[in-house]
C-alpha cells in the first residue's frame, strides 16, 4: 500500500489531475441527484399537503384544470351534495367537502381579483364548502374559514391564499387585512381569512397560494355555469383503502351505473398522484442522471489513462521488481491498488465537495433541502471503486504479464 | 589564404549562479577570439567551466556580464527568440548523446533546422541529402536512429549541424559514447570538415581528441589558463 | 564561405505544418493514451450533441404540430387569438377593446387583398351531433368559408369539402372529423348519410383523415359546415376568426407581404391612427412556438451545466495526457530548441498534439451521435443532426484541445534548454 502511495506521489501533478476528474464526475452526479430529489419531494409535499387521508373524487382524470380527453369529454360533473351522501353511507368516510372550480374566463370576461389599485389576474377562484379547509388541513395565518351559515346564505366572503394576499395587499398583509374588500367581477367580497404559505411546490410555485376561496353556495349563485366539482373525502384513520371502496360503491349508485359499466368518475389519493408523477418523472430522472454519469465515466477514463502511462513508464521498474522476487500477482495487485486509491480519493473528495456545494445551495435557495440521497452516496462510492478496478485492470494485467528480461532491457521512456 | 578577421570574440565573460546563499562563478572573466576557419579544442576538468563556456558559445545560455560577438552580431543582448534564430542559422551543435529524434528518419532529422528556418520543402530536401552525402550516409537516409550504429548516429547529428551552413560547428564530447575505432572515424570527419573551411570548436576532457585541433584552450576554475596554438 | 549575417529578426517563426506533423506523430507513437484521451472528449462532445439533437427535435415537433393545427403558412386574425396564453388582465383588456370581426370585414379585406392574400373565415361552437340513434356531445362545429380548404390542408380522406356555390347557397352539408365518424357511424359508410345539428339535417359529404392530438387536444372532433348554414342555424356569430395565407407561400417574402397587407387592411378597416396599437390579434405559426421554445430553453439550461462538467472532465484528461507527453519529451524539446526552434514553435507543437487528439475525439463523438440518431429514427422518432451542430461540436472539441494543452504547452516553452538536453 505504501508502495502505491509512493509511486503516485512521484508524479503528483498527474495523480492530482486524475483525481480531479473523478471528483468532477461524483460532484455532478451528486448535485443532479440532490436537485432531482428536492424537486420530487417538493412536488410530493404539494400533494401530501392536500391530506394524506383524503380521497379525491372528480369526474375527469388528471389535472382538474386541464381540458378533458376525448373519452371523458362527455362525462357530467359530480354534484356538490354527493359529499354528504357519501359521509352518510360510506362507513369508513368521516367527512366530506366540495370544491367548485370556477373557469378563468366567465361570460367572455376574464376573471381577476382587485383590491384598490392592486390587481391579480393569476387568481384561482374556487367555491368551497365550509368543511373544506379542515379536510385539506389548510393552515390559517390570520382569520378563519367560512361558517355553515355563510355557505347557506351565499355570503360574499373570501379566504385568500398567501401569494394572492401579498399581491393584493402588500407584503405586510396581516390581521389588518381582515374585513377589507376584494372585488371580483365588480362585486365586493369581505376577506375573512388568509392562508399560510404552502410548503410544497412545483419548482417553487403552488397553485394553492393564489386561491381566492368563496363559499360554495355563493359560487353556485354568482357563477351558475361553473359546475366542475372536486369532492374531498376524509377517511377514518388507517381506513383509506376501505374508504376508497366505499366511496366507489356509493358514487356508482349515485351515478346510476350498471354493474358492467366502468366508472365515469375518477378517485385518487395523494399517494397515487405522487406515484403517477414518480412514474413519469422516473424516465426524466434517469436520463438526467445518465447525462451526469458521463462525467463520471470520463473521470474513469482519466484514471485508466494515468495507469496506462504508469505501466509503460515503469516498465523497467517492473522488470527490476520481478527480478528481485515479486510475483506476477504482486505486480498486478500493486497497480490495482494504485488505481483504486486514485478512485477512492476522488470519490471521497467528490462527496465532500458535493456536500459542501449542497449546503451552500441550501443557504441560497429557499426551501432547498441539503439532502444527499443515500442512493447517490452509495452510487458514488460503488462507482468509484468500480471505476478504479476497471480502469486499472487491463494496465495491471499488462504489467503483470511482462517478461522480466524484456522489461529490464526496455529503454527508460 | 584565410582572412584573419575577428569573427567570434568574447570579452570578459562572466557567468555567476546563486546556489542558496553562495555564489558560484562558473566563468570568471574569459576573453577569447576565434578566427574564421579555426580548429579549436576547449579542455578542462569537470567544474572548470568548459560546459558553461560551450553553452554560452552555442547561445544556449546568456552571460551574466561581458560581451560576445559572433559574425558581426552582439549576442549578449539578444532576447530568447533572437537567440533561437542564431542557433538555427549560425551554430551547428553536435552532442555527446547524439540527441536525434527517435521516431524520425535520418533525413528528417537533418532537415529539422531547415524546417525551423522556414526553408521550402524541395530546397530543404536537397540540402539535407547533400549534408548526409558529405558525412557518408547517403545510403541510410530513410533509416531511423534505432536502426543505426552509434557512429552512424553521430554522423547524422553532424549532418544536421552542417545542413544550415552555420558559422561554427560546436561539438560537446562528440566521441564520449563511441568506441575507439568509431571515435577515430568521427574525428577524421571533423578534420575533413575543418579542411573544407568550417570553423570547428570541440569541447573535451580527453587529450587525444584535443590533439586533432590546431589550438587548445584550457580552462580552470572559470578562467582560461592556457591558450596554445600550433 | 564569406557571408555576413544581419541581426536575426525577432519575429517568432512558426511552422504550423511542422507543428501539426509533430502533433500527429506524437499521437501515433503513444496511441493508447491518445485514444483514451480522445475517448474522453468523444463522450463529452456526444452528450452535448445529443442534448442539442433532443432540443431540436422538440422544437421541430412543435412546429409540425402547429402546422397540423392550423396550417403551416397560415396566420390567424381574430379578436383574441390565443386566450390561454396571455394574462387574465390582458385578456380582459382585449375583450373590451377589440371589436368583433364580422362578415363585412371579411368582404372588405378580400376586396383589398389584390391577389396577395387569400382569406378564409371560421366560427366555432360546441354542439351535439346526432346520427340516428347515436349522438356525440362536445363536437366542435366549425362554420367556414369554402376557401378554407385552399388555405389549409384539411386532410380530406374521402369525399370532398364544400364548394363556393354550396357556400353561397347555404347548403346544409358537412365534413366530419375522424372521432365523429367513429362514434356516429361505426359500422356504416357515412358519406351521403344525414346528421342532425341543432335540429337541422346536414348531408355528410366528406370525411377527414385521423390527425391525432396536439398538446392534448384532439383535432378529430370537428364538424365543418358552410358559414351561411351556421348563421342560419345559430344566428350571425358575434365574432369570426380569419385565416389567411399568401397565395404562393413558397415564394420568398410572400408570407411576409401577405401578413403586412392583412395587417394594414385590418388597421384601415378599423380606422386606426398610425400610432395606435392593433385592436385585433394576428397570430402566425411562429408565435405558438414560443411556448415550446421556453420549454426547450429550460431543458437546455438544465442540461448545459451537466454537459459543461463532462467537457471539463474531458479537458482534464487531455491536459494530463499532454502533460505526460511534455515531461517525457523534455530532452527532445531541448534538442529542437537547440537546433533553433522558437518558443512559439514549441508551443505550437504541443498544442497541435492536444488539438489533434481533441478534434479526432470530437469527430468520434459526433459520429456516434449520428449513429444513435439513425438508430432512434428507426423506432419512429424524427430526430436530425444538423450540420451546424456538427460544426459547433467540432469547434468545441478543438477549443477544448487548445484549452487542455495550454498550460502544459506553456510549461514546455519554459523548459531550460541546457537542462533539458541532459534530462532523462
């Protein structure tokens, strides 16, 4: 082992460059992995914040805000009252809420929220039942959710998402904002609650932060044409699967489906959505990591290069070693150890640099978790070892296979 | 009749190295005048400064102080590029260890100075071939150094030194790596070259090699201690 | 020989030919390590080229999709052209400010076209289409002028589009999209049959080819009827969408001329002052590409640093190789200098070795990407390796070679000749 270190130290510049190559490879792969994991976790968090014990029911599959596919275009939306029926009849479901999606353009007019001179046209208007906020676990920064009374009376009150509140009332939109008015299509709505900023997000954006929620009854009256309804159904703890089955049964009955007809609605849970995302994302993730891995491959080539050079340069030295009694496997082992050493130092160095960079990123970017996923670390260590072994193998074999006499005669390069 | 023109002159040349805190005076005030066509041997024990003097004469190094005029040019003040040009055009080097390019044919080895001198391909080929003929290796032009004997390699080196028609031929222990028969052949070649009009300067520590020259300059401790002409 | 020499010129004489020859020679001598270094560059260049090919493929896909949606050389004039792509506020403003486009406008524009522009008009509505006992809700009814078939390729698979005469006569004829054919006439030939729209009967005279989806929306749910027939069934539409094209779009600048003539005509029709903003939207296939461009920009920005790291790693491998080469050739470099090679010459020779390795590596990388592209295209994709990409890749490879060899080459020029001659 000491021999290996000595030989490598003889040409420090060379060894250093080879190590740097591996470091670059490991750092690239690690950073890519960290970024991917962060993005994925943020997305997962976005969906988990909607409630992990909840079942979502909608008449279409996929993103509720996207246009329907061909097959589903003719499906009728779910009705608001279905929620109550389900709670009554599905034994594993303990609460329900409805969310009416209001399209962005109503009667040829674009929907925007106005407060004084501030306007937001990225607002998502939803009509929600009073229990909605509880069921999706929405945290209130200020104020309160609607009451049942406000819902029934179609009161013009609103709960604002964090970004929307900031856009309309400035960065210090606090308790003082409660009671102020937001104009929607010319009509004033009193602000009764402001939600906390959501933690999850899709590259930093979470639609829920731009929401303006009004009572479902108000939505039904003011926007009679808006009928797309999402039902949020909370299952009893630990009974998610049976809740799902129960909901399905009840909905099939409510929709009057024959036993052989397929569902004309869609049920999903946050874990399911995350799973779909993971499936779609897996391909992209693989491609990206693959791209990053090329750097690692190149680092390996660098080590192989150094080893090949070493073997040809030290031909005479190998001859001498053999002449004084080194066996072929000793020679082979020596070179393998050298290449392994280079890779391991590079791997360790790379992980260190990656850890450093990740910490820096965590300081600079909000919400960035400095996680170095375990599989990336393992991948880094394993690939370093593998690279070292593979890169050094052929040159080591060549060294071991030399004829001592020829080697001694070889001109020093 | 040879023109006794001052064609190479060195005045009060000093070369001083700093090693740690100490000063090493490799050359400590050397004056030398060489006429065109002379055959000179520079002798001395190791450490006498003969190698340093040879490096200076060959423009491989610059003096710490003093002047060096070669063929009308003041060399001591030249910059690196200018020195390279002088080496290319005025000096023909022959080394003890031959110093040929290992992967190249004899012909191309000889062509090397011409290539760096910017000579066109046909012209340089012609010159190289003629140089090799002069040293008696016309039949080995396409051989590589590892296919040639020690004596033949040195001849190639001499041809290379001659090819650009330099002012002086500078040889550093030219027979150091050769056996006695081949050494004799090589020194005969130098003699012939000098007869043909080339200025030859040989640096050596061997008396019998120095005996071929017409003038022997001996160095000791960085100074010339004797200058004997025939 | 009696020659007087002038003082030599101080200009650095460099023989590039010799430099390249030496570079190639050096590479040939130490083939294996040059191969490995070249391989490193090849891998890095390949990743760059692949990313470019993929991004280019995405953009071309978007272009053909846009072409399929409303024609390759067609531009659209509407009150609001793409409501989904602008902010809510802008949408509101346009809805308020832009006047509706009506039949009269179309007639005026056609009169002012003087053969430079061909116009067609469409108006949309979601309807239910009934055929016997079957019905399809959510079909997209398009009332159109007959010229539309000229302006964009409607891909009529069987039958025909309606004629000018039929349009003038407000005949109740219809062309069906593929999905409608599937749903309404699964077992029967639709041509000649009748479908009912808004209680009126329309004879099916043409069937569209299946066109598939663009951006998730199906292009096959359309029913095309003459504009007057639409008006008769639903009343004069509030606003129409105009599609226009140059009569011979392959002629250079024809499309540009058509667009500007259309714009001028519209502005004149709406009596806008020279400084006033347009009060209508004009959309060319270019504009809808911007979304995809932004997407590909994002992908590019993510992929670029990764590829850059790969290139950096490769440069380091080459630098290492050259460094070793210089160290091993120390004595040879000394000889060359002794014989008169200038420092720049030595620099050139070392750099030449580096650039030769990198260039060949780059070439290998480009070739392998070419092979990969060919392979992938067998599976139905439509990727292309542009000449520009090849050129840039080779340039990048060569530049990498220069960068990699720079410091070792500088080191080589600093070699002290005297020491080098005695070096091992």
